[in-house]
C-alpha cells in the first residue's frame, strides 16, 4: 500500500510518501515540502498548497493519505492557519477520492518512537532508522510527514467516515464481505485491502 503523509503548515507543508509491504516494512518513495510565499494573501497561499498536493497525488498515486490533527497551542494565530491548511488538504484529498486517516501528534510519536512525548530529533532519528536512510530527512516538516505515513501503515486506524472494524472483512483472496452497506470511506479502505491481498500482500488492520 502506498501512503501519503501530510504535516500541515502554511509556510511549509510537509509531504511524505511510503510503500508498506505485507510485513509492514516501509520504504521511502518521496519526501519534500510544499512552500507558500509569505508575501501573498492567505487564500493564495492555500491555493498554492492545494496545487502542490495535487501534483504529489498525480505523480505518486497514493492509495490513501494520513494527516496530523491540529492541536491547541499558545499561539492562536499558528493554530488558525494550520487548521486552514488541514482543511485545504482534506478537501484536496476528498476531491482526489482518497481515504483519509487523522492522527494526533502523540499518536504519531508513540507509533514511531514508542514515546508519545518524543522530541523532533527523536522522531527524525527513528524515521531515518525505519526507512533505512543514510541521514535524517530534513526539514523537520518532511520528517514529520513521513512519521505520519508510518503511523498509519502500522496502526491502520483513524479512517474518517468509518465505523467499526467488524462491519466488513477481507479474505486472503481479496473477497470483501460486509454485514451492511459500507460507508464510502469503508468501501475505499476495503477495496485497498482487497487489492493488496489479491497481489499477495496483507494490509494493516484498520477501519
């Protein structure tokens, strides 16, 4: 499964793409940041981020995406603009028809480092180790985006629009069985799992 991770930010929006195999081993596909010009009005900056995300989606063709949830900080202005970017990214992913998972910063840190309060240097070091890179990915926004993608690869939860895991099952041959009509998000996630299993890989357990 190919997963796009997004670390929302107005000046630098981190993006990272990984492939994950049946053993949940992750491989780096793409990493970078989408920048916006600080001299422009906010709506133009959001437009540029949307265009950048569309380019990444078109070029890398992810099966799904994961984004970090905005959390409350002392800097209200920073929270507000980050939420704008998060909304822009979510709308862009929705237009692309991609399933989307949302994770808190502590969930991402815990998944990657085992410590929900880990610092950025720790996250960068673990991302480097997990992806077998020669150096930690920089800037930090890019490393965070990869960490979000890794978190989704390993946790397989947090899918927006999904309800209970037991609402559907995917057999080893890729056949989808459900107790009731699936939500659009569940149908997309089930289809992604079925595709992997038909090609011999097993997707992470998720909603």
